[in-house]
């Protein structure tokens, strides 16, 4: 893409700001200041690198990818993401499925409250579990894509996701008992 004018850049920022800011909130544990700094960094990098956009994908997809990579690199630089060495083998088959087919309005309201609390518990997980779960469930990345972005073997990621799910499941069980 050739140089863009100020109005075009402002429109791109306006159209993508909420998406990038929300990504920052998820990556940085809902720290508003970190999310704001992250968002500014993304648009600074976008301004510097807009000429690298080749038009093969939607510009919003390209910006999102740029932002996700920038966010993950920022986490790595702060050494907040700890690599697990020699994780114990764990298996998905050990998971107990969790289903909740409510039809009553009050039960649905309880579900909404539970979902909000589960999302809060997800944000309270250590980053070694939180980041892979966010990438898997919110960003819809495959294990292969996560492996490439985080520079962690797929097997280790599966282990991290499994353990993160177990920790969340424990919290869900506690929350269900409270509700």
C-alpha cells in the first residue's frame, strides 16, 4: 500500500480502535493503562509500517495480526510469560465435560453471572495458563498457530491449556456451589 493521507489513517484508527483496545485488555489482564499504552503502540507501529500492507487480506485482519504479535512480544519482553520446562504429560480424556442446558430465565441469569465470574477467574490465572487459553478461546488460534506465536512446543501448549482448564473448572465448581 502506498502512503495514505491523514484522513484515511484516522478512519482506519476509528474503525479498528475498539477491536485493538479489547485485545489489549485481554492480553494485559484488564489493566486499562497497559491496554491504552498497547493500543497507542499498535497505531504507532501501524503508521510506521502501513506501506508493508500488501492488500492480500482485509486491512483489519492485517492490523489485528500486527497488534497480536506486538502484544505477545511485549509480554515476552517483560518476561511475564514463563516457559514451563518438562511439563508432566496430561490427557484431555481426563477432563469431565461440563454442560448446563438451562431453559428457565432465572437459570439463564445465573449462567450470565457465572460466565462473568469465569471470565474474571480466567484473568486471575497465571499468564502461563491465561495467555494460551485467551489465544485458544477468544482469538480462535490453533495449537500450531499458538506454538509459532509463543515459541512453545505444541505439546507444552496442550498441557498448559489442559491445566488452565482444570484450574478454571475448580473455580467453576466453587462458583456453582456459591450460586
